[in-house]
């Protein structure tokens, strides 16, 4: 498989995490799927179960690109199972 084809395949697992900090302010981070039900991200992105419960992850997000963008897929309501 060519390098760019591998990159496109792996890109499907990377998502933009959007958190609601106080009901109106938003914060963004990234994460990636390491299994069909498990997203890996840094602690500063989802510090608490409450923040995770009010967050969404959007896959296939590519701002400022001049290529045709695929349909974005957003997922809400992280399960509050946090591992440290």
C-alpha cells in the first residue's frame, strides 16, 4: 500500500473533540480511535467525566482544504469510563 493511501486509511480514526466548558464556551482537542469503542486523547482535553459527558467527537474534519470533503460524522455522549 502506498504511503498516502495508508495516511487516508489512518485518518478515518482521528477526530476533533469539542467540549462545552460552561454551556456556551467551546474548547477543541484531538483524539483517535484505538478500538471500535475506545477513544484515546490527552488528559487536558477531557479532564473529568462531566466534561466528557458534554463533549462530542467529529471525524473527517478537514478545515481550509480545497478538496471535496466527505460527510462529517459527529458522535455525542462519551461514556463516562475514564482510565488513567
